[in-house]
């Protein structure tokens, strides 16, 4: 039995009839200082029932509670009953639960669902840049956490592979022909899109007639695409595939896997059919030549579902996509991981589905997040200020390699160039993902490569260094490293040991919080604090130099720390390294 369960059972027994209607588990809290115990029960809710002041109730309760099992001591402290854990028993219990898998099984929900998490959603013919990585890291972490919680998760991607922006890029390629590069062709297409955008802006600056003329040329390209004209269709398919191939390479590099891909180009017909059906039913109405869903009763502006020129748009496709998700995949919850800039779009989408009578509208959720900024401001594919992912990867690897060479330890002087680069690649991935996830979803991320790769800061590199240090302890300890021995009279239970142990025991609650908030920063923060707790323990509590009983207990704590930290890193998609 865990310490917490033992405390709940002891209080339930001691309170007798007074426990009815009390959520003891929810009332338990952590004391503000380690010397005050490990759990505290507030007696305020009992004052009215027992007609006595809380401090008196706490004293009476503490006097009637006996220590035993994982409970080492009970004491009244003002209006609280404070419980002190038997740290050795706690550690032995944790090690056993990790060994048999029950520790991580306890993270699973009692009400699993089939959930689709849609994320990434890159646009072809545009730069796949640093800002897109936050979406990828966030969505992938949610997939991992929801699966850890026991849900049946479908990881889905939705590619923006059609529409006026694609036509804009193709227009530039056909009017400014040039040979494509051998590598990084998607970034080259992104530059073509940027050039086309600037050309439109320059034409508009010349006057309305010039602007209208160039925009008409671009719309003509879109019409040729829609009608399947052979020459433009061949160019479209070839360049689209370049983008999809590079997206796949990026996902592989980050260890991200999708179960299903959706494409805007495949939703055109279905989206228009939805608009036609609900226009006929009177749910959608005509307005100045366009088709809208009037949402005045929802206190929202109308949702535009078809433009006045008859062309479809994001809302058209999303209406069809929402239905396809539920009807074809039998999901119970549909989650859209999309930047906060699109909040109104999703409010309108869900409200429109509701007005259409679609019962599953209530099962849709927009997981919003703030943008990634450069120190000098917002990135923009349109303005050409975004950093391509390919450049980001190489820059971070170079930064990590430089830091590694500056701090290369004697034991790693025999590393080959390939070994060094592979470790730098993994550390770079960790720094990138952690940098994107350490901030809460509602906070903007500022991309600062030097700060993100600092091995002594709040970074992915610092987390990996902590695990590498643990691996070093295991190598020196040999076979005894993971035996899991916790001698009863070891003397284990210093403040540093208890802080680290209690932090490990809190892991399941952190994972549950990520599910309820859809915010993986809770795991990222837990990992950083865990690394700090371990560093303090390592500095204050010698492991290999301790006397045999205490050495065995501390090695067990080190092994438990490694196991739980590895699981935490896995939940945010970070792969450990054995040495740094």
C-alpha cells in the first residue's frame, strides 16, 4: 500500500461516521516545509460537525492515529494533522511498483475514449519553419500522454495542399522558370511563394488595375488546378510531393508518427456538398453572393462557408472533415491542435456544426497555443522572415557540437566524429522540443538558440545531462546499481532524499493534469524540477561512498529516478543519451 493510500485509510478509520461526505484524498495537501511532514490533512471541514476549533480536532485525531507500515509518524500542527512517511518503505514500494509496471499503470484513466488528435497541418509550397515545430512537439506530446492515460488515440495530420496560396507559388514558378535545387526543395518553394506574395504587393502599390491583373493571373492558375489541366497538374503534383517528402523527413527526425493523413485537396467535393445540402435546408443562407452560416444567436460574426465567386475555403473543408472524422473513424473526441490566432475560426466551426444539428459538435475541442517568436518579432512565411526547419536543425547541431568540444571530458576523447554528431543531433532534438514545451500553451515562445542549448539552464540539454550522470553512477556501481535493495536500518530519509522521492511519486498526478489541461508544459516543468532535485541529492548525498546499507538505498533511488525520468522524457518525445 502506498503512503498516500495508507494515510487515507487511517483517516477514514479514525473519523468513522464523520468521514461520510468528505473527499479525504482531495483534502490532503503537501506541507510548506519538508520538516513538517509529507502530507497534511486540514481539519477545517470538521469544525461544524464536531463543534470544536480545528486545532483541537487535529490534536484529538493525531492522538488516535498510530504509525505503522509506510506511516512513520503522525503529529498535530495547528489545524492540520501531519503525516511523516517511512521513506525507506516508500522507496521500496516505488521500486517494486516500477518493476512490476503498476506505477505507470496507475496513470491510466478509468474512462478511456477513442480520441483523434489532429496536429502539424503544414501547408505545402510554403516554408516548414521553426514556428511549426511548436505545433508538432505539442501535438506529439499530447498523443503520447493520452495513450499513457489509456486512451485509444488516432494521430492525424491535415495538409494544406490546395488553394490560392499553392496557386500563387505555381504562378511564380511558371512565370519565373528556374531549375530547382537538389536538396531542400520545399524551402525553395517557400521562397517562390514569398516572391509571389511580394510581387502581388508591389503590383497593388502601382494601382488597383495592376493589382487586379496579377491576382487574376493567380486565380487563373487555381482554376487550371481545379479543372485538372495537364501541364499545371503535373507541376502541382511534382512540387507537392517534394513538400510531402521533406515533411516526412522532418517527422522522422523528430520521432513523430501519424496514423492518418487528411488533405485539403481531397475535401473540396465533400465540402461543397455539405454547403449545398445545408443551403437547401435553410441552415446556410446567401449573403451578398456568398454563402454563410448566421451565428448572431451565438454572439459571433457569420461563418463564411463559400465565397461570392463560388470558391471554397478553410471553413468549407473543415465542415466536411469534422463529419469524416466522427463518421469514418468512430472517434468520441476530436481535438484540433492549432494556434490561438484561429480561435474564432474554431468557435464558428463548432457553432456551425451545432446549428447543422450535428450532435458530435460538443465532442470537438480546439487546443490553442501561442506563437513562436524570434527576438526581433513574429515569423512570417509570407514576408520571408521564417527560419526553415532544415536551417534550424543544422544550426542547433553546430551549437551543441561547439559546446561539447569546449567541455569535452577525458572519458569521451575517443569519440568519433560520427558519434559526436549523433549525440549532438539527439541533444539538439531535446533542446528544440523542450524549448517549445517548457512554456504553457497560453504563453508565447521566444526562440533563442543560445539559451535553448545551455547545458546548465532550463533546457533539454540539462535534462539529458542529468540522465547521463545517472548512467555514469550505474557504470561505476556495476551489478549492484539496480538491485532495488532498501535495508530497513539504512538511515535513508534525509531532506534531499525525501524531496526527490516525493517528486517521483507525484509523477502520475502530473500526467493526469496534462490530460485535463492539454498542456504538456506540466511534464516539462516536472522533469526540470526532477533534474534539480536529483542534482541537489547528488551533491549532498554521496552514493558510491556511502556505507553499504545506505549505498544500496541510494542506488535504488537513483535507479527509480532514471526510470521515471525516462518515462517523462518519452512523454514529450525526447530520446535520452547515455553520455554527454
